[in-house]
């Protein structure tokens, strides 16, 4: 058994002795029999962005084989607004590679994520996971590269304040216990997420923390490693499910809402992306000299071009726009830059100095021979957890592919590059030359209507899906609502409460 399998936290991987990507039906049956599993859960993303669950008690071997082979029927009209009740039956088929031992079930249970199929036995073209899969396949067909992603999942943990070791307001970044109260909760979440197959980079407390009416609100973040975008979406969806379940069991509340009060840090869903050569695994984001590659600049140009409509997938309720305000490390303008947290797309600090920092602080030790350039990503900072992560990543794959199709991509990238803090008074002229992100769901809907043909190319997003997204955003009637709520604390509170558990 190789080291990667031995160190994997997924119990099925360790027990079966093979990577999850290689799981077969026979492997699942073997595990169920050996571990005396009593229940199988099917899980799948619905139109509200949450995972839904269907339970099966294992009565006998034939029944287990049947559900793994043929799946089950579900009512699509109850899951998605764009499916009519008159023709709503769908199949859900489990993806064996996503199997994990449910950490919350009272009886031994294996859970698996599912794919939707229509009445003809074809993958449902307007389901979230299939839309992302199509977007990634079209990206590869156009560029020859693989689209990879990972998310920074920010959330607030909420519990009665014990008043000991009070944290400094809005100074919680990387704070340690006892000033950070929920470090152990976060690390337990990380352990459970890893057991579902999540590839985690790290976790830490974030900037936001405050107390109000005897209750402490502490912001935390769990960041993932880059993987195929389809896997990244699965991991983020399961992570939110894990965090909420664990909080419920601990007697805490959690929220992924983009903004829960004025003057305090909001929670984003920053998405990092990288483009790799599928044959070699080489990261194509930097060139041989360690500089940002032409491929990366083309992808950035596509995101600059489609930035207004990307918000239609990444910022999907009115409270999203309480977060997207100047001076809050959340973008409002369409631009990109290096290591700059006031831009829409940031190129994070990379390991391109070609110096052995490990040896500098640890004499006698040498850095790993693995090339550090593999760590380079680009990060879009606008989205939040109101997003359906499958559709958000699909939109980003479309945008990056669009950059490769734009004849003037490198010019667009150059025009939108900034290397200054655009919100400082001396940079007012540079700020004025930049485009603006939508300031409401209504504006996001109009941007999507204008740019919808790009998303519909090659059948990635179906017209029905685009129509449904536009209809959802328009239904808020928030063109003036967001402005009014910023001046009316009671109205803002109502909106925050309404969308407190979004996504």
C-alpha cells in the first residue's frame, strides 16, 4: 500500500487499499459487507445550492446491487425551478468515487454523491454537476489544458460568549486560542471534511470577530488544495454540509452569509484557479522564467470580459452586495493585479524567487525538489457562498475558455491591470477608467442577459438555466432595496435574517 493511500483520511480508501477515483461497484459492495454497513445515502445538489439526501436501508445483497446499478427516481420539479412538474421524473445514479463513511450517522452508513439522468438515460444537461462537467470538457477541447480550482470557505461560528480572553474586534486573522474560541471546532470540521475526501490546504481564524448581546461571532476559514474543478465543487458542497452538521451537534450556529452586519468583515468564497497540462500535470500558470504565462493572462482576460455576468452566479441574493463595497477587501471594480487585495482577480504571491528559504532558517535542510511553480494560482475575489458552487465554477471555466477565444485577450489583460491601491485619492484617475461590478442582483441579471450567449455556447448552460437564473435575480426587486438597506439598519437586519443560511 503506497504512502498516499495510507495517509488518506477517507476510511474507504484506507480499507480498500486503492484511490477513490478507482472505486467500482464491487468495491462498494465489498466494503458494505466487511464493515457491516446498514444504510446507503445518495446525496445530490439541488437548485438552492444545498445537498439533498435519499436514504436506503440495506435489506439484502440483491437490493444493494440494484440501487448501486440503477439508482433511483426523484422529483426534479421539487429540486429545480427550471423543471416542469408534468415531466419531472429524474434518475440519480451514485458516483462510487465520492463514497465516504458518514461521520454523523447513528447507524453505519456510506454516502455517495450522485449524477442526474433524464428519462432517456442521458446525463441531465441542466443539472449543476453536469453543467460544470460540460464547461470543463469544453475548456479542455479549446485549450488542451485542464481547469483546476479550489475554494476559500469563510464562515462565522456563533455561540454564547464566555467573556474570557476577549478577542480584539476585527483583528481575528490567524488568532490563536484562547483569544480565538473555535479553533478546536474548526480543526474537527477539517478532520471530518478530510474523511469525506476533501483535500484541505489549511484552516485558520479570519479577520471578523465581534460580540453582540452576549453572543460571540467568530469568522473562520478552511482553504482547499487545487484539484479538478468537478472535484473542487463536490468538496465545497460536502464541506458546508459537514460544518453545519457539526455545529448543530455542538450547539453552535454557523453562517456562510456574505454579510451579517455593517462595519464587520463579510464572508467571501474566493476561488483560486490554475491551468495544467493533463499529460504531464505541469502547472501552466507561469512560464520558464517564473513569470505569469500567456495562458494565465488569457484566462484573466476572459474573466475581465465576463466579470459583470459572473456575479449572476457568484452573488445571488441582496446581501451579497452589502459585502461588495470599497475598502472592505472585496472588489467593486473590474481589474486584476499582483498581491493586491483591492482587485477583482489577484495573482497571489508565488514561490518564484528561486531561493531555498527552508535552508535559510533550517541549516542542513534542503527544500523539496518538487518545483514550487506548481503552487501558482490566480484568485477571483467577488463570489460568496450564496453561489451554487457547481454553476459558479462552470461560469469561471466558461470565462477562462472565452479568454483563449478572444483575439485581443492580451490587450484586455493589459488594459485592466493595476499595480496600485485604486481606492487611494492619488489613484482616482486610474479608478475612474475601470469598469464596475454590478451593485445589485437586478444589475447582475441584466449583465447575464447581455452576455448569455457566451455561456450558452457549445450547450454548456442551457437557455432554461440562464432564464431561471435571471428570473431568480430579478425576483428580489433589489435595485433600490440594497441602497435603502444600507441606510436602514432594521431593513438590513430583515434581509440578513432572511438569507442567513443561504447556499
